[in-house]
């Protein structure tokens, strides 16, 4: 698992459950994101390894960032540096996760007392405060101002971008035999502009086969369904054609 950043002695500034961030040499305006094979679920309570996940996720996320760029949606992505590393702009991140849902699944199905797989009449956008210690509690826009989590106008812009992304990704995956059930996005600010950040991968999306409704994402790891690597490889193959 070659790590150019480690080899070059780049300064590590953050290590999370799935990625490591480094300053790009002495340039603190850019970061290197290194994708790991580590897998976690249920706020870190379940841990494991998915072989080649880092390579798959780096490639998948890069391809989807490029797709969105071609549709007029900018992100922090600059270029790939290796099979597991991408170069990105260093943003001022919102401590907020934006979850977009098109079908009921996971917590939404439980919360609303319905079975999984019900198509929503319109997309749902949920906000969560990023805090592993607190279990990423759900919040709304009023929390953003009250707790100084970002500018209200920027969060509203991020929600608007998230819904635009939703239409693009739904269409892309539909044409490739998959349903985009739900997914998580993160955003940050660069020079006053709201940009998409983090990653878009099977770690952060729920994708189901259109015909069989077979899960093609990290739920295969969460629920011990097997075939995890094959699911990631399927998404990798699809996005490699972008």
C-alpha cells in the first residue's frame, strides 16, 4: 500500500477511520488525501479491513468529482497522485454532514416506521453535526447559526448544491443499473465559495441493484452480507468509464 506522502515526509494533520490527510509538502493551501483499507461501522464499534478499498475509493471519488465538474459543480479535487492518494484544495470545512435520501433505508426507515426501499416523493436532506463522541447528532439550519457552525447562507448554498448533485448522480447510476438510495456529502469554503469536499464512495453512499435490490455498498460490511470487495469493484468498474 504505497504512501507517497509518508515516503516524502509530508506532515500528517489528521487520521480518520478511512483516510489520512497530509499537507502537500510546505504548501498548506493543498492537502493529500490517502485512502485506507480500514473499514468501520456503527460509529467505530465494528472494525475490519476491505482489501483494495483505498484504491477503489480513491478512483471512484476522483471519477465522480470529475463528472460533477463537467456538470458545473466544483469540488476540492485537483488530481490523483497515486492509486490511493489525491491532491485537494485545503478548505475551511463545515463541521456538518449533509445526507441526501431518495429511498427509505437505515435510520430513516426505522425513524419513520416503514420498510426499506420505499421511494420518497421528493429527496430528503438531513444535517448532522460531525462529532464521533456524540454520535453525529442530527441538527437543522437553526443550529448552524446558534452554535456558530458556519454562515447560514453558505449552509443553504451547500444544500442547494447537494440537491443538484443528487440529480446528476441519480441519473448516472440509473444508467448503470444502480439505484442511488442515499449518501453523505461534506462541504467547505475556499475564497468565499462553497465547494464539495471529502469523498463520494461506497463508504458514503447506499447503492442498490435496480433489478435485484442487492446492496452494492458498505452495508455489505455493516450487515455481514459478504461480497464486500466485489461490490466496491462493481462501482469502481462503472465509474472508471466516466
